[in-house]
């Protein structure tokens, strides 16, 4: 089918309302939502999980499932009402005029169909071209999405490709028919930061090349800034602010947008001098929305009688062309007041060394042949390769790296869930590296505690919150009597800022952020001296992340705890850590204070990582470094330097040193360590990746 | 892959050994031997005559020795009987005893002699298996496609009216054993009770010349029983696949519903039922015993019933070995087919 020719906006969503009907109730997922996408424009849709972003996307696709219905408003695509189309007309539009890319590439490709077949289907259906012609086009698009060796890829099944490659296939599939509108639903959430950066780059370039309009859904403001022209901020089913990127980022006109920006760690935020401001309270569930403004209960500017009486309409901001905000006090609020922040803290000097890691190694033996294994051949996965560092009292040491770099393995060995293959972990000069957790004494177990990534499955669902904390106290042999332990439990709830009444609640009655607080309370129950936090906030919504992070910092300050903060998110790492350790494929490639790591000289991997992290600040200029290819598998690491397959500095090292020899650790000024063959003069020539543009 | 097949064959041999030993033990219990002697010789034989009858034919040797003989790892007996005749396990009627081989068992390709049919076990097993093979072929040809079609139609729109009626049908058929459905089918279609008389109630004629009239009822009786189970497996599998992300991807690519089902869902949905279909074989053999007897179709199942009824030791053993073989070969095919259907599993 040929494309519809039309001059107006590609997509007009006008006062759209979508509800899901369940046995219990109607769930209004999207209410009074309007947005316009002009030809060639990219519109970003941001919001926390559950705010209705994907529902809007599926609404546009008219694929809401059996219980989802559009209950109001219109969606017009090139001037035609999608809601009035027959199934046949819709089929002609899907994949041809509007294509969609999803979050999980693996799940969106058919596992039993070769990639090539899945690709050629699109033009065969929509344009009736021959198989040969379709194959030719598929190859072209594969080259466009920068996949090496298209012939081989066409003949592969999805499971034979890596996550990044799969996502490129999904993108290629969406571009096969050169659609006018591309909907991307969190297209990079499942990918690693450096791979994400490459994919985002690709999407941007292709959007330009093909003149495709985009609706880009994400919860990451930084990504939206990098990819879009327009932005629409959603909160609890409604659009609360829409406008161009620069209007919304720099001249925001809605309290939620403002609060959101203040709660994410941008460069310039600092845990001591400029702490994050968390948004109080929790995100309301669709059926528990307040009357009037949805953001009312969490809004600093809330005014009784004005904000909670009737539904607030979208208001046009005076003096702007396409800037709207859903707030009744736009004109009364002084948007330029600086963050009226309260608390500033003295930074604490780090104390004595409490933990010393000495040439720690952890290797796993895995059967090379998983299905018909036991036939002898084993491979060694070097999950941790000679780690050495020290951590001091009241210090925050961040461990940064992408998936498979060995962060979690290290945490497991430290906790005693695994034992070290070689080397030692010295806690107060006592080696605990090869003592499994069952063999550790109570004091050691209480001293090293962990806060897990996912608060949802670390709490026992059938035990009250109070009981779980008391259990932990019993395990740590705290106190003489039950009363004493109960008192301590209530104090711990105070410590993590949960109401004491929560002691009798069940975990399912708590929100994600509250559960994570219980997890923190439990970790500190035995007076832990070292707390390992493995991505403690990455499963939480943006608006509660700040609150949990700040809580962690505050307790640390009070208890003088050593915090090992494991994360892949460099923004938060820069914000809260004193020292940073960067890992790649089991190796520590860089170690130094936060300032040393975040400013040149960098390890080439750190440099790329910094460039890859999206930053939601329009005044930031980043150097553009895109890494080729994927992270190699730990089963089959490259020879020599682990980073040599993707390094852009390799050519500055004479000979084939990078390919043949694992680089030694070089100690630069101030104890800054870098594991790289580059000579000092080259390292010194590196330019900063992130620059704050002069105003 | 070769190793995998080798291991499967080893398991098969081991299972056969165990099973045949159990059968051997049971059929060699004295009361069973006595009964056999009386059917073979003379019903009015006294205890002593029975004893010498058995003695002369080597039945009273120790169990391991007899088992060894049957396997062919122990020399066959040569006994000068109380009646003066020299009998040997390996003697053939027209052969001079001195020329007879020393060993004659499975390993030498000698499957024994059926006391019931008075002929070679191997010959009986192969002809009967051939007849049953024809029956099974038609059962499969009817059952598998209809079960898959029912399952797919039901599963592609879960909860629809088609789904509910087809699911009810499948449950009813699996819940009805063959001896019930067989009798009902005969009553309805082959007797004067309903005056339909479309098909024949006996399949004896089908042994030489199978046609719709004489073969339809036994085939349907077995097929209908297995069908419900496979259909329900397929439905569950299909319903699950239809909710997968990649089906949504296909839908949003603009693929039409029939093509979504045929090109995208089918292969994924068939992975689970395929194993089930192959594992149905042993159960079908079970049904074959009942149906062959009911319709008087002289196949493998019928031979088994005859052998068991007459304590025909060597025929029973032969039947056991062949059954184990059939079951394990189908399992092997099922595993290999599974690997073929599911590209995520690779054997090498
Ligand atoms: N139990 C195990 N057996 C074999 N290999 C393992 C095991 N646990 C981890 N590995 C391997 O060790 C390497 C490091 O894994 P680890 O989970 O520590 O990485 P990570 O940085 O935490 O990744 P992510 O960010 O995805 O959690 C990986 O290649 C992983 O496959
Ligand atoms: S309407 Fe009132 S409560 Fe809502 S965002 Fe504006 S000021 Fe806050
Ligand atoms: S050693 Fe070579 S390959 Fe490795 S990071 Fe340094 S320059 Fe790059
Ligand atoms: Mg991990």
C-alpha cells in the first residue's frame, strides 16, 4: 500500500482518555491527554512507571487488548481518525505507516523464526514486493543499523545475537517500510549504558535520514534531552507539561516537572553542599487519585480550595508558542527561586581502614556444554580478576560498571555467599575471604550487611515488617529481652523515617520505596559497619530514588558506616561517592577519588562511560564517544587488555601491547590508579568529557 | 549427538533386560509352567507327568540358566528325556542334533518358539507388529492433525465460544476410556440398535484388506481417546504463545490474523505438544490391546493377550522386548524433533 500523503501534523492526540475494565472497577489509565507530533519531529514522553506512557503508545496502535478501551478523545494520524478505521485499514497502517519498538528486544522477536524472515515480512505484506527485493532491502537496512555481516545475521535466530544486536534488529524491522511515525517504548532500558548510547545515536541518525517522526517514551530525562525536540511530562495518567525541550528543561512551569529535576542528580548537585530534594509522598494509584490536581498531595505550592476543587485544565503559557502546563497557580509561583534547600552538611573525614581487599580473585568453573554436560570440558569465567583496594570508615566507595563486569560477584564474595578463589578480604586484619557465611561469627555477619536491588523479593511476604526487623536483631544476638529488641526495632523505623505504625504492616501494604527502607533498617539492625548496596534505587521510581538515597547517606553520616555503593548510574555515583572504582570484565580499570575519576586523565573505558550517560541538563556539553560493538562475554574475554576490542585509544599505544599484555596498574598523582598501557603524556592530553557551557 | 544416541540405546538395552527378567521370572513360576504344560500336552496329566514334561523340555533348570539360554549367553540345554528322546533348545525339527548350534538366544537372532502359535516368535512378532503398525498409522493420521487443529483453533482466541466448546469436547474424549467409547461406537454405528450400520463392528477383514468400512471404528476408538489430551496440550501452548510479545510485534507489523497464527504462533506452539504426541505412543499401545481384542483385529495387542493367556513364555518375552524398543525409539525421535523445532536448544 502506498503512503497517505498529508501536510499537517503526523499525529494529533486530542483529549484522549483510556480505561481498562477489570472485574472490580474501571481503571482510568490515561485522562485528557493531548499531544501533537509534527512531521520530522521527535516528541518525548516522560513519566514514572505506571503513569500511562505505554498505554498512550498502544492506544495509538489501537492495540489495547480485550479490556482496554478508548473512552474519550480522538487519535488522528495524518488527519484520519484511527478510532474509526476498520481492522483492515489498521493493518495497512501498522508496520507501514506507524511502527513500534519495545523495551525488551528478545521478547519482541519470534524465537523460532530466522531474523531475515521476520524482516522481509514487512515489505512483502505492505508493498507486495518479491522475496528477493525484500531481502535486498533487509540487507540495506541492516547496514543502516550498523550490524556487521548482514548475510550471517539474516540467517540467525534471535537467541544467537546479543541484546544490543537484537535491539538493532527490532529497529531495522521498524524501519523496513520507512514509516512516517516511529513509537519507541523505553527502547534501551534493557541495555547497558554504552550500548544504549550507540543505539540512541543510531535512532537519532536514522530518524533524520528517513525523516521519520518519533514518539520516544522513557523515564530518563537525560535520554529525552538527547533525542527529542518536544517533551511531554506525564504524571498519573495526565500530561502535566508539554513544550519544547528548552522551554520545559529551562523554564519549567509545573511544580511536578520542577520537583522531578530537583530530585535527579545533575552535575553540580553534591551530597554535602547541594543535596537532592526528594518529592514527598508516593505516586497515587489510578483509582486512588485525589480530587482536583493529581499532584496536589505532593505539591509544595498546594493551595486548599484552588487545587483540590475541580479538574485542572491544560493552560497555555503566555509568551510561548507550544508550551502548556496543567497547574492553576502558574502565574503565582515564582519559578526562578533557587532551591530553598535547607540542610547542608559538613563532609566527614574518612576514618581508619576497615576493609582491605588484597588481590582477590573469583573464578567460576562452568560446563562448556550445558545441555549434555558432564562430558568433561570446563571453562573458567574470571568474574573478578585481582581486586585490591581499601575502604575506610564513613567513606562511600562506588563500584561502577556494566553488566557482567563482576560487581555482584564481588558483593557475594564479600558477604560470604561465595568464597574467594584466591587472595583475601581483610576485615580488621582478619581474612574472611574464604569463610562462607555459615562459618562466620555473628559479629562478622552483623558487621557486613547488604541492601539489595529489588526490594520486592527480599522481604518475607508473610511476616510483619516489625517482626522481620526483630528477627534480624535476634540473628545478630542484639539485646537481652524481647522488649529491648522491640524498642530497638521502633528506633530503627524512626531511623529510616517510617511511621512506627508500620511495624504491624505486611510487606505487600508498602510501596517500593517503603520496602527498600525496611530493607535498609534490617541491614543496619546489627549496627553494620560495612553496608553493600547493590543498585539500591534502580528498581524504584525516579521520584522516590532521591528520598532513599538521601536516607542512606544520612544514616551513613550518623553511624559512620562504610558504604560500598554498586551502580551503573554514573550520575548518582558522582553525587554521593567519595571514591569510585570502575570495573570492566572482572578487572578494576580505574580507581580514585570522585574528582579524579570524573575529570581527565581517564581510563579509556571511563571516558566512554561518561560520554554515554545521558544528562538531563541543557547547559551541559558532552564529548561524543560511541563505542563499537558489545561487551565481550566473560566466558570468552579478549586477550591482553579487556577493553581492547572497543578502545579508541588503542592506536596510541605502540606495537600490539594492548592485544597481548594485560596492562599493569599505573598510579598517578594523588593515588589515582589506571590500568592502561597509555603513557603518561598521552593520558595528560585527554580532554574533559563533560563541560558546562558558558551561560 | 552420537554420544546422546548411544546413551539412549544403553538405557534401552538396560530397560529391556530388566523388563524381560521380570517377565521371565513371572512366567517361570511353577503354577504358570504347570498350566502351560497342561495346555500343551494333555489336560488330564497327573503331577508326575507334568514334572517329566517340563523336565524333558528344560523348563526345570535354574532360572538364571534359562534366562542365559534365552539371551544366548549360556549354551542351550540338551536333555535326554525320560521318554528316551533327546531334546535340545537349539534343535530344529529337521536337523541332526549334532549339527545344532550350541548357543541359541536373542543374541544369535533366535527369538524362541511360541507354544501358543506353534511357530517362531520372530515371525509372529513381525507380522503382528506390521498389522498393528497399519492400525497405528491410521490412528496417528487421524488423531494428530485433528488434535492439533482443535487445539490451535481453541487456543488462538482464548475464552471465545469456539475455545469453550472445543475444550469441553477434548475433556470428554480423554475422560472416556477405549472400552467405553469402543462399545458405544459399535452400538451406534455397527449394530441395529440405531439402524445406522454404517461400519463393521469387527476388523478381522481389515487384516488383509483394510477399508473405511471395516477399519474406521477401531481407528476412531483409539484416536478419539488420545486426541483430547494432545488437543488440550496444544490449546494451552497456543494460548500462551498468543499472549507473547512477539505476537504483538507481528500484529503491529500489520500481519493478518491467519498469518499470525500460521507463520508466527504455530511453530512455537507446537514445541510442547510434539513431545506429548511422541509420549502418547506407549499409551496408544495400551489402547491397542483393548481395541484389537474388542474388534478382533489380530495385531500386536491381540498377540500379547493370547501369549499372556497361555503363558507363552518366549512370545511374551519377545513382545516385551519389542515394546520397550518402540517406546524408547519414539522417545528418541521426540527428543531429536524437539531440538529441531526449538532453535534455542542445540545438541552439539
Ligand atoms: N554462579 C555463577 N556461575 C557461573 N558464572 C557466573 C555466576 N555468577 C556470575 N557469573 C558470571 O560472572 C560474571 C560477572 O557476573 P556479575 O553478576 O557479578 O556481574 P554484574 O556486574 O553484577 O552484572 P549485572 O549488572 O548484570 O548485575 C558474568 O559473566 C556472569 O555470567
Ligand atoms: S494545581 Fe496546585 S497542587 Fe497542582 S501542581 Fe499546581 S500548585 Fe501544585
Ligand atoms: S591498554 Fe590499550 S586497549 Fe586497554 S584501555 Fe589502554 S589503550 Fe585501550
Ligand atoms: Mg548484578
